[in-house]
C-alpha cells in the first residue's frame, strides 16, 4: 500500500537561530555549555504520534527520541539503537541486534519488548497518515532480550528508510502516558521544561549510552520577528542563524573574522503544483507549457539570490538515485506558446492559491510574470498557513496552482497517490515505485531514476528549486549539520572550538 503523507511543511517555513546562552564577551559566551535555539514554528504538542507537522520531530528526533537505525549526512542508513541488522535474501525479514545498557530517561532499560511495542504502536495507535509507512509489516516479534525480528508482507527498501524517521522512534512501554507534555526517549537529551508560546528546554541526558554531548542545555526559543534576530546576530548575542529565509541578508554577515556561512543541501523541494484533475491542467501539454515557460535560473536568482539547487523531479542530493537537473525542462517560451495553442488554453485564467510564506509569495510573483508572457493569466491568492492552506489546498484540492516546500525526505511516493492534492494519477509511475521498493539496492536506484524521469516527462508538477540548508554561524561553533537529510535538528555533536 502506498503511504499518503501530509507534507512536513512547517520546517520549510521556519527561521531557525541558535544563540549561546548568556551575554558578555565572545570568550565568556563560549565558556558556557548552553545554547538557545530560536525558532519560528512552535510545536502544538510534544507528541508526534498524534499531531502532524515538522516542528515536533525537528525538536525531538535525534535529541530525545532515537530509532533502531538512523540516517547520516550522506543519506545512508546507519545503525542506531540496533548495533547491527540482518536482511534476509528475499528482503522480507529483518533481524535487529540491539545495543546493551541503553536506558530511557525514566530509568527503564531499553529491550526488545520496547522495540516490538514501538513498532506495533505505530500500526495500532497512531492516527496520522504517516503511520501507513508501517503497513508493510506483517509482524514484529521478540527473539530474545536483545534481538527483534520484523517480517514484512513484501520486500521493501522504503520500510527500512522509514525506520530512520519519526515512525521509527523507540518508546518506553512505561513512558507513553503523557507524551504531549513529557516525552520519554533514549536520546542524548531529555525535556527539562516547556513553556507554551515561549520555549522548550532540553538538558543533557546524564545516562546516555553514547558519546556525552558537549552541551548541558539547549533552549528552543520561539520568535516571530526575524529582523530582530538578524540584528541580534550582528550584535553578537546570536551565534547561529539557521534555515535562512532571505539569502540576500547574507551580505550583512560577510565579516569572516566573526561569521561562517554553512551552505549545504536539504530535502525541501519547492514544488509548483498543478491540479491534474482540473482544466486546463488535465491536459499534459498545458503542464509541459508551464514548465517550458519558467526560467528557473532567473527565478532562483531573483527570489533566493541564486542560493539553491535546480532540480527536475521529486529528488534531493541525499537520495541514492539523485539525477540533479537532468530532467529539468529548458526555458523555451516559444515552445510553451505552441503547446498552449495546441491545447486551446491560450488566455486561460489560473487561480494560484499559495501559503502566505515569504519564499512562496516571492516565487509566485515571478511565476505569474513569466506565465503571463506565454498567455496564461495567473491570479495569486495568499492563504494563511498552515490552517487555511492545509484546509483549502491540501485537504480539498480547491486550487489550480500552488507553491509549497515539500520537506519530507524521500517523498517521491506522494505522486503515486491519486488522492494527494496534486491529483496526479499514473499507474505506471506507481508500479515503478513498487518495483524499486521491492528490488535490490542497485536495482532500486535504477528504477527510482526511471520513475522520476517519467514523473518529469509527464510534467506532474514543476520543481522550482531545492532549498539549501543555509546557516550563518559564529566562527567558533563546530558540529552543526551541514546537510538537512532527516527530520530532526540534532545537537549531540554541536560544540565550541576547544571543547
């Protein structure tokens, strides 16, 4: 069964800043072991098994919660709470060998019983659509205290990857009574306090099984004024500005004696969606015309100061099958006009309903201008995000075009669901994904490339660019993740030079 996923969109809208707690000279600030992390998107609760959105796993995954496996900076699956795992030759059975001496923050030991409980809880208790990623599981059983056996209904490469995401988080059987307020995990940090509307404080887990974090505390502080945060960075009170939403502001931080710019990749594809179930986008020629009509290089330069990666399908550099911009349509307005004429769509009026987020608004204005030059009349309608956009566009598909950053990693499956808001329905594409999921890793990469090439040729959507993982940091800070490859903003490896 193909998972129907709600896009983890909040993270793409979030402006993240990290500040070292305390004031005074740089030397004084660096002598502390506490960071304050400024965020725009605040979690509604601390339970990502009942509430969707990216803000909760951004704060907790990899910090408070861990899985049997994890994803590294190159997008490769690595051991986590399982020190190793075996896969059967037919790809249907996984044996996980658990680490010893791992404890939850409630003091309980992590055992095979907890792993089985956690996997089955996703299948039976979780109410979110992302829980469908566990639909391929036939059974999860305890072999002994340190060994877990998972049997799948069919071979699935995607299932193991899903275990690196929030659905793979391991829970204590005795620690799920109040997850909305008091998460219990095995990670390098635990929740110390949460003041709604203000801050979430993480403190070092002194009983952590792995390497001791350099930081004693990390305070996630929630703000709305990004201008004030920029000024605080210049004043020396803020040590990292993460997920930069306005790359043109980087010129403010050109002093290399104070700042370092971290420019990595992300999994956030900025997608220009076209409602495939509505005229004029039921006609493939119209969708192709839109792709030919957009000068992606000019759009990236105008809206993002050239910061970002041009892509041609639903992919990112951390995907093993990444093909870059090879599937991208070249800018050809003359061809766009011909296609529109053939389809009888010249002069068509289009309603573009977008979230009221800066990157979406700026991109929409460029798209509107470029489509006007080939004969499409686009009316932009900003919607309050997340509530109205999710209700009108995502849930009801009441739109012609939209723009959103799809931040969830390896989310090519969303185009295989004809009920997803794209309303793209191509059984051949879905079959190619199923084939890739069931094949060997080598076969999977080739099949995914074929599927994503088909998706691009069919112009199921247009991919404006891939957002960078762009941060400005104090030059003395070390260990910040260069690439955004998963859902969590992890702090276990962050330290100050000399620490």
